[in-house]
C-alpha cells in the first residue's frame, strides 16, 4: 500500500467533510538533549519523497531540526474521526520549492515572515507591528523576495499510521513501515 495515496484520499475526504484547516498538523521536534517541543504548522504538500512544510529556519523548530533532524507529526480530522501520524528524518526542501510556495503566500504573510524573528523575544507588540510596517514600506510596489532564513522542510517517514475511530474504543490502526522497495502493513491493536 502507498501511504501517500491513502493520505491524498483521506485529505480530500476531510476537505469534503468541511474539516476546518485540514492541512493543520502538530509537528514535534526535539533539542539535542532530547527535550521535545510540539506546535501546529501547515502541511503544504506530500509525495513519494515525503511530507512538506515551510517555516523560518532560525526559529526554535528550525534550530532543533538543524541539531536533531528527525521529527514526528500528526494530522487530526475530528469531523471524520481520523488521524494520520508519521515520523522520520527531515531535510531541507529545494530552494525552488520554497520559492514556488513563497509566491503563493499573501503579501501580508510574506511581510510577517520578514518582520518576525520567529521564536525570539521582542520588547513589545508595538515593536513587532513597527517592523511589519517597515517591511511593507521597504518593499512597497514590488514583490517581497524569499527571505534567506525561510524555506521548506520535508519529513521522509520511516512509518505512517492511519487511525480511524470505531465504537467501543476498538479503533482501527494501520501501520505502514518503510522497507526496501516498499511498505510493510500491520494492524495495531487500539
């Protein structure tokens, strides 16, 4: 079984069911000493190479991925009673992929990416708003370029689990584990 084909099917079904932000996923990283950290990010694509998301590479998650390039993620679609979990090594997506996604972002989101030193302290909200306005002024009348500190990451899953709610807590769990030349399927007990 191809986990990416199944993910595509489940994602389309979540969209059709009206799941708010079906692309929202919890991403877990860890510091070099093993301290975990989790936050919500947006899944922006997937294919046989893995699952792709974008962020500030100088953020906490970027620093953790630089030091410990492994992560886990979960997509949860409550409207369908489903979730998808995956874990594996993470690498940078190609710059052309980052640029291709960057140009689709609203200008305001691009300016926010430039203005924010993500995850770092700031003296006040007013300072952040000032930086944001300064970026909009700096690039007035022209496109905002891709920041050198911002880009895509790809998680290449070692395993993917598809979980479906069932009555009496007898949930259905299908685990696909990467093996040379394909994927091994196992049913897990709930």
